[in-house]
C-alpha cells in the first residue's frame, strides 16, 4: 500500500503518494531569493523525487532577474527560462504555491516551461455591452431605491472594476448618458421575492428585479451568466453567513461583448432558501464579507421555524419546553403566550422595527422533544382533527389571527411552527391561517433515497423499538404532501447530516436533482438545507449543486451532470474526473446498504457503505483520490481533496480490519495500522482535534478505534457472527470523555 505523505496547510505542502516514503533533502533544496520561498523548494524536491537544478524560486518583484509582478493578481505567478535557469516567482506566497505546482506538473509531463504566466492583468481585457466599451456606461436607478437596490449598484461597481479595471459611476437620473445600466424594480408577482430579468432597452441594459432582493441577484447572475463569473451568486445565498462556497471565480478573457439581444429571466424555486452554516476548518469564511448585510436581506425574510417556544419560552415554563411540549390547546394558556408575544412586539416597535417589514415573524415552534400535551382541551382537538399536530396548528392559528389584528400590515406577521416528531402527521380537514408557516422537519428520514419514497421499503413499525425513526420516506412523502395540500406556506428542513469527526460519510449528489423537482412539484415554499459541511465528505459541492437547482428549477438531468463536473473542477482542480469516478463508486456502495437514517446515530461505528464492496473496490477508490490530490493547483483544492481523502482511507480501514484480524493476517494489519496513523496525522494537519468532542471523537490507535468504536459492527463487516476470535485487551484512554 502506498504511504501517504501529508503536509500541513501552514507549510502549503502537497499530499503526494510515493512508494518509497518521504524524501529527505538537505535545505536549501532549490535556489531561493528569500527565506519565505525555501519551503516551496522543499516541496518541489518532495514532489519530483529529486533536487531540480537551475531552478530559482521567489516571491514578489526582483530586479536581478527582471521580475516585475505589479500587474499580477495576488495569486498570480510567472515561470520563464532565463540564461539556462528556470525562474518561478509568485506575487505572493499563494502565487508561488500555484507556480511551483504548475512547474511540477509541467515537468512531469514534459511540457514547455519557458514562459507561463497566471493572472497577469485584469481577468477581462476588453468588456463591452452591445459593442460599446463598458467605460461608456453609467449605472442609473430611480430617486426612491431601497437598500437592496443601492447595494446591488455598489456591488456592480466593485465587481466590474475587479473584472476589467473600469470604475462605473452611479446616478439617480443619468439624463445626459448615452449608455446606461438601469436598475429597476418590478411589481410582477411572477418574480416573487428574488426573481429578476435583464434585457436590452434601446442602447441601455436594464436589470429589473423583484423589490425585496431581485436587483441584487440580477447583478450577480448577469455577471455570472454573461461574463462567466462562476459561483458569484453564492456570495449572498443565505442568512447564516456568507460562506463563499467553492469560491467565486472569473475566468480570463480577451474580449467579452454582451450581445444586443441578451435576455434572461430567473426566478428561484423557493421563496426562502438557507444553507446550514459552513463552519469547518481554517478555510471557512475566507471572504471579507463574513455576514450578510441588512441590504442583502432587504428588510429580512420569513425564515424556517427553529424551536421558537424553546428559545423564547413564550409560555414562561422552561421545564415544559425542554422536556415536554407547551399546551397549544388551552385558551387561557394561549392568552398568556399572546401577552408575552405582544410585549416582545411592542419592544421591537420601540426599537424601530416595522410590523410586516423589518418585523416579519414570530416563532412558536415546539421544543426539541416528542412529549405533547394531553390535557382535555388538547385531546379534544386531536380527536376532532385526527392528529397530534392539530393542537399545534390550533395554537398557531389563534396567535396569527390575534397579532395580525393588533398589528395590521399589508405584508402580515408570519407565525411559525413545526411539523416535527409526532406532529409531522398533518391534521385532517383543518383550515390553516394564511399567516401560519409550517416547517416540515424530516427528522428520521431515509437520506439514501428519494424524498418521494419510491426507492424505500415499507418498514413494519413493530419491528423497531424506536417509534420516532422510520428510516424510509414513504410516510414522509404522504405527510409532506398532506401539509402542502393544507397550506401554501410549507417549508422543508432538509436533513443530510454529518457530525464534526464523522468519517463515515454519505453523499446526496445522486438524490438532489429528484428531491428538488419533487419539492417544486408538490408546492414547497422554502428550504432549510441542513447539509452540514464541517466534516470529511463532499458537502461543499452538495451546497453548490443545491443552489444551482434552486436558481435553475427547469434544469435537466444532463445539465445537472454538466454543472456537477464544472463545480468539481473548480473545487478539486484538474483531477476532478477522478473525484467524479469515485462518487459513482461511493454511491454504488451506499445503494447496497438500502435505507439508512439521516443522523447516522452520531458515531463512527455506523457506516453507510457496504463493507464487502469496500474491500473489493477500496484499492481503486484510494488510487483515484491519490491521483486527484496530486493534481491540486493550490492549497485550497488540496485541502478539500484531503477532507474527502480522510473519509476514503477510514472506510477502507474499517472494512478490512476485522477480516484481517480473524485471518491472523499480520501483514495486512500492519498495512492498515500505517494507513490509520497517516490518516490521523492528516486529520490533525487539516486543523481538527481528536479529543473532547461532545458527540464524537477518534482514537489515536487503530486497535482502540476498532475494538471500542467498531466492534458493534464486527459481524456485519465479516458477514457472519459465529466462532469469532477473542477480542484483544484494549486500553480506553478516552473513557472519561465518553458520552453515555
């Protein structure tokens, strides 16, 4: 088995697979012009397997070699041959990192390195609209723009300047301008909250958007669609923080000329869309804009429900919220809840909030438990409407009617509640107030199959002692459709979870397309995409693909695949095809497992892939990932591949350990132990800690991991459960931190 040579991001060194171990090279390995460049010389020797002669590395300008990088971007570099020497210089350390990687690849392939430049000058050398240079245009909006339109104009100015160097001016009424980019609001209801259209109007380009956020998205998608600024719209896609998912990227072009017949209309699939926070690793939040601004949300929007009764304690009873549900069916209790809500609203009004505009919602959704009130009032309501959820809706109807009568507004104040645990089952023949918003939290769903339940098996409830978990989507489909028939304000809390140190990962790339089409078909209004990305899988790519589907609701399956490959290429670099091939094998391995729960039950004992399949195909999977990581163009791509690499190695070790142990195969066990040690080293290099996690941790030795964490899966891995070898004595060094 190849030994993984892994490096820390702090040194920007590449993970590379070699058969003879890490090369030890006396420093300096390559001629450098500063100490800051020395580590790249060490990296280059490690990568090539020898010390390259007549190579000089440097950062910044250097008169002695005639290097002037003033017209390069920060990640730019130049490689050129001068008097028998190959000069590799980056404008910054990031640029040199890219430069030495490019040199290494070119050398291995026998390509010419006499003159290579990267990101010299502006990305777009010549930008025109309708044949007219962009510098001739003025941005115009009316005398009453809202904050979002003003923000859109400012974004257009700074992005055009970044793209081609031209700084546009903004005018409320550019009467004398011959060529204008006009930002305009539209009252067209088909555009809803975020939709936009852009088109030619004489000599002018018009970007017309919905009042709330249409102009902002119009600007972003105009530059993305027409100028090739990939992933730009991710800069403002959710209210949990600008995530810079995948990083926006503008390709280099000599000329872009927007044609006079340009015309585009885009309306997102949902009125509300939010991605769960992207909090893992040192590369999270790498943009300057780390949180969405007030302007980006343009007075806010109606979010998903999120345990409002628990966090606000409207009924004043902390114990009942955390350990049992509030009573939603007793009118005295509802009046008490209403009084507290009214006090809160009055405080917000005093602070300058406007009902229906900046004050849009009241969350009364249940606490995080399944113990509903069964008082006489609640039981009567449940009996009448044949569902536990009916008491929750009864309370939400009451609150919505009362507060919208007390604080009337054109937009209305939304009252949010859950369909969660037992309340996922909709009531029968019950009217729901137009200002009540229901978030269907699909906790317990099968995340390996389509939401419509077509691939899931019917499970006999009596076969499981866990009545909260169905592990299939057949009933979820019935319930969600039922809610959408009762209300136009149904959101989905999409569960595709991973804990922080969960190395057994799964992917939803094979189900996303069908799931989004399904939600569109049945009338889902909003989506909270809890596809957590602080682990070792491919969650960033899933986030980007979900956003693509959100903004391109009519996308075909062929277009989905094309976009997936494009996103993989920007995420992982030149070796993306290897990652794409791995995904197919990965999906095949999980399909064998059948239905499984979205949670994974919170530990690394629960694998999502068939162990026998991993043993049969594991070497191929590892080879694909090692090829991919060897082609990373920069440390960000390397980091992302390594996150997936940790998962691949871990699953391979998991599937092979017990068969090797039962067979007494000391050679295989030694190989697995070395691979496990390399994986632990890589996990630490990526910035993760192994100890002290509330839900999960990873043991420092393979023997501990196998016999403390995996032992419950031993029979499944082996394919039988009789005549097993005795387990070795294993010291549990983390015993005190185990969670019961």
